[in-house]
């Protein structure tokens, strides 16, 4: 059968000694797209521009730190919690060498569940500082989040990482940097799912902009993304060996609480008003 041979360079372009990798470029495009989308939403909702400016920094730090800590603590706790040096490696993109030196590695592991937790925590801090309504902020971010998630998964595809299981479907990818087996392009499945959610979110926003501030879009985003993630996980190879002995892999186990929270937010209730007041 004719499968898709996949062997792209990890570098999008190079200028002298500086190289921009596809993964970093996709992250950048995704974050910038979300930046301009949320900025437009703030303008449409007549929220002061001065309240928008710090939002990007909060989101960037929350996603990056949360995603990094999530990977280290959820997928490789035995390594990263085994020594002080390894704990330093969680936040600083280096690897200490046996001879006492170190080398720059970049952030080789980022977990979307950790990034979501980090983002929510920093948005709570942002809301406390700006005094904006919690659910207005979360809903606006939720409308833009899927496009960022889409580009991150495209970055994973360009990196030939988070590969799928061996399959004989005609659209299987042969990740030549991994092996010569035809595999499900799980990264592409997720990217398509998140792009579709972005379109759905925009549709609901244009039909019912008054729903911003109710928690509906935040709930929709959590429910859709992590339901999709739960089922797409069945097409992926496990990321760490310990997952093979689990009834569900780590990505699925971590997705369940987010789906429950998402459904509760879409349903609404007095607890949401209480939470907004407490923050």
C-alpha cells in the first residue's frame, strides 16, 4: 500500500548560526494567533486595552511552566524527583553531564494537561489583579485556545513525536526518523480536531456573544478537547513504559477530570458565581 513517507527537517529555516525549529515556530504562531484573537474580543467587548496587555505574559508563562512541570511530574517523576540537579532540569532547559558539565537541551518534554493547569492558575492570578470577571476571561481564552493547540500538535508532527500505533490505513504515516512502520498520525488527528473546535467556538460566539462570561465557552473547550484527546489516545503509542500496564494511559486518565469540569461549566450553577466572587 502507498503510505505517506514523513521525514521533514526539524528546522524551519536557518540564518547563519541561528536555526528556527518547526516546533518552536508552531508554538510561536499558535500563541500569536491567540493573542490577536483575544485582543479583538477584548475590543469588541469594550474591555480596557490596558487590562489586555499583561494577559499574554500570564498566558505564556502559565502554559510553558505548567506544560514543562506536567511532563516531568506526570510522565517522568522517577527521574526528575530523584535529585536536586534533576529538579533544576525541570525548569531550566539543560541536562547535567556525568563529568560535571552541562549541555543545553531545550524543553524536550511538554504536557498539554500541565499546560492547561498552568494556564488556569495564571489566569486566576490575572483576574485577581485586574478585577475582571473570571468567566469572561476564561471564555475569551477558550475561544482562542483551540487554534494554539492545533499549531502545537502540528509542531509535534513536524518533530515526528507522539507517534501513533502501527496500522494499515491508507493515510498512515511512515515516520522515518522513528522507524519504517506505517503508523496513525495521532498528532494530525488532534490538530484537525482542535481546528474544528476553533470553528465551532467562533460560530457559537457570533450566534450568541452574550454567552461570554457564563463559562459556556470555557466548558465547551475543556469538554471537547479532552474528550477528543481521550479517544485519540487509543491510536497512539504509549509515551512512557509504565503506561503499558495501566488500563488507560496517562493522557486518558488526566483527561477525565477536565471533561467533568467542562461539563459542569457548560451546565452552569451558583457555584460558578461563588467562585468568581472568591477570586
